[in-house]
């Protein structure tokens, strides 16, 4: 790890000592602080917070301008972990792109202050002017918003994400029409699908750091507006180049919800409810591409034609943009504090008040390091990330391969129309919903294990659904191949295979992501960035060879080949279930417990 990586790890350990019991002894972070003096509670938990004297002086100003401060001292004593939010903001501050400015130190002489005035004295203590959250129940913190408000925002963002994912696949129903219209081959027509998914691979490189610097709301608004504009460009494109380029940039902007919405849920929901929220989010991500083909098929078959598949998604995008503009509020806690500091400056006329986030300036060298260098280093040096990324890339690639395989089975073999031929994909959607329900029902069991382990998560707890999903996915591929290769077998039989493939797809994907997050903690964003890039490349490439493979080998043997590859990948989560703790002990990026034997005992107990 380089110096930036080590600084980030140290900050994360300072922010969440309960997650690293091997490094911080329990005596350093007591379970209760009720017996400590108030001033000691503040200073011990935060490291550097405002002093009692400055707090009282600020309260006088608040009274003069009509502002009031709720008494939260009892809450702080009752909930000592609430003060760790302050340390968490400091950790986010250090880990944000642009925090390290060593490469931008100026060698120019300091300019004059101007107006004939000397430089004013420095602030007596800069930390005294840094705003923080006011106790565990501060209504400004997104996790303290009313549940109705959080659910409403989650629904809006779920729709926004659904639009992005839906658009990736609706073009698959129009590829033949596009190829005919522009007089190109069917494979060239498929590039419209691949270019959009390729935009998914490149977009997070932009949206992830922007969401760290400016918050979640601005990237989502820019992303949905740009997405909608480029969908209109595809719809009115007069040549194939315009269509393909606009599809790529549409995917680049549409990748913003995929990269940011999960982070919004992390901002709003705590550890107990976040799993449910992210499960619902993942279901929208995967259900969207599977619901799009039959809708697009009916549009292409109608008098509207293929261009209206893009007009429809543009309209859906503008609706999502309007909802986000009107109802979406900022959820990134450091940026919420920026807004709070701005209000305090305006109302107190004390221009020294600021939030930590306002100290950040963009640094290009750090931007490259955190968004290109570190993800690649983690990908090639961490076996957990590498092998799970290969597994998930295969799964994600097959998701888009099915968009060309299903038409071969149900349109060419069974003779369905373009619209009706997309309906069997609903079998996979149902399988995904079953997997989502199973994961949600297992959440209380996970919470109980978390409580029993002093709220320290064991990453390997996430893997049993991945193992079950791997077997289910492989069996579904064999079922699909040997039931869909001839018209003598009723069409419902290959349709029902989607129950197994859909179940396996969501179970593998969702819990593997959770495993990576739990295993790498402060470096999870870089690990997921590497994972996203690899799987999006697979999603872009797989549809390009699927037609040749299924036509050349036949549906039965192509399904057998894919099923065998899926079976070969099944042992990956099994190996990590048994030996994941030992592997993480040797990792440069994964924080680990000091005693691997405890992990092995836990794993054997779960088995």
C-alpha cells in the first residue's frame, strides 16, 4: 500500500474502532460513557471537537439571532457510538479524492492581501469552527429522517435506476430493425447494446469521485439529464455512427444511478435496514434488462417502429429527472454539513465557520491514483477480488447474452413474435424475486449473528447464498440448453429454467458484492470499481459472440458449455468460505482479526 492508502486505512480505523477489535482494545472504546465527564466524552470520541468555552459563546450568538440548540448531552451519554459519526466524517474527508494536496503545493510567493491591509491573524483553533452533527438524533442526518421520507426517496431512486437498466436492454429488441434500416449485419446492430453497457464500465470513474466531492444529488441530476438527452439523440439519429455514439454516452450518463444510488441507501439506512434496501435496489438493476425486451418487441412490431424504443426511454428519463429535481435531497453526510455551515455563516456573520468537506480541492494525481491505480492494484493482487470479479463478470455477461439467446429459442425455434418472444424472460425475473425474498428473510438471522459477535461482521457469513446460487445457476443453464433446442419440447419448459438462473444470478451477485464490502471495508469502493469495470466489459462483449455460439454449436451444446463453466466457478465461494479468513490475513488491503482460529471456529460452527 502507498502512503495515501495507509493514511486512509488509519483514518477508517480511527473512525470505526469497533470494526477492528484486533487493533483497538476494548478499553479504548468503552461500551458506556455515562460515568465520564461531559467534556471528556466530547474530546475522547471525536479527537478534536469544539471546546466548552466556544460552545457557550456560539450559543449566545444563536440566542441573539433566534436559533436554538437542543440538549443532546443525555443522548450522547446514552448512545456513545453516535459520536463516532464525527470521526466517520473525518475518515470520509481523508478518503475523498482531492484531500491530499501535496502535489499542488505552490512555489510562488504569497500575494499581498490587498487594500493596503495586512494579513489577519489565523483562526485561534481551526477545529473550533468546524461544524458537526448535533448528537445521535440530529434531524439533519439522513439516517434520522422519518421513515416515510426515506422510503419515498428510495422509491424515486429505485425508479431512476430501473430506467437506466431498462434502457440497456430495450435496444436488443430493435437490433434487427436497426440493422435493416442502416443496411448492416445483425452483429453490427448489436453494437448498440454493447456500447451502452461499455458506458456502464467507464461512467463510474467519473461519478464516484464527483459524488464524494459534491454529494449524491448533483451527479444524479446531471446523469439523468444527460441520459435523457442522448436517448433523444439515438431516436433521431440519421446514421449508425450517431446511434452508436449516442448509445455509448447514454450508458455513461446512465451509469450514475448504478454507481451512486447504493451509496445513497448507505447514507439513509443503518446496518439493520441497509441490507433490505440494497436488495430491493439490486432487484431493480437486474429486473430492468429482463423486462425491457418484450416491451421493446411490441413497440418495434407496431406502427411506432424502433425509434420509439428510444423516445420511450427518453420520456422515462425526463420523468425521473423531474422527480429527482423536485424531491431528492442531499444525503451525503459531509455535504449536508456544508449546507449547514453555509446557513450558519449567513445567519451569524461568522465567516470562519465551515465544514471539513469545504477544505477539499480536486487533485488530478490523487484522482488518477484512487480511480485507476488502486482498483487495478487490488484487482491483480487480491485473490478474493480477482476470482469473485471473474465469477461476477461471467454472471453479468450471461445476463446480456440471454437477450440474444432467448430470441433464438423462442422466436426462431418456437416461432414467437418479437414481443411475445421476450415474455419468457419473466421467468428469470420471478427467480430473482424469489432470491430477493430469501435474502430478506435471512436478514434477521444475520442480525442475530452480528449482535452475538459485538456488531463485528464476519465477511464469510455472506457466502452461503452465493454457493446455493451457483448450483442453481448452473442447473438452470443445463435445463435451458436441453429443453430449448427443439420445438417438440413445450415452450414452458425452457421458460421455467429461468426460475433457477434468475435465482442464482441475484444470489451470486448481491451477496458477492456484500462479501467484498465486508472484507475490504475502507477499500471497498476501489474493489467494487475494479469489479464493475471487469463485469461491464463482459456484459458488452458476451452478446457479440452469442449468436455465433448458439447457431454454430446448437442451443443444447451451447447451454452445456455455459453450464460447465458455471460449475467450474461454483467452488470459488466454497474456497473463500473455508479459507477466506486465512487469505485476508495475508492481504495488504483487507483488515483482519488477529486470531484466524476464531474465524475458522465460526465457519465450522455455521457449517
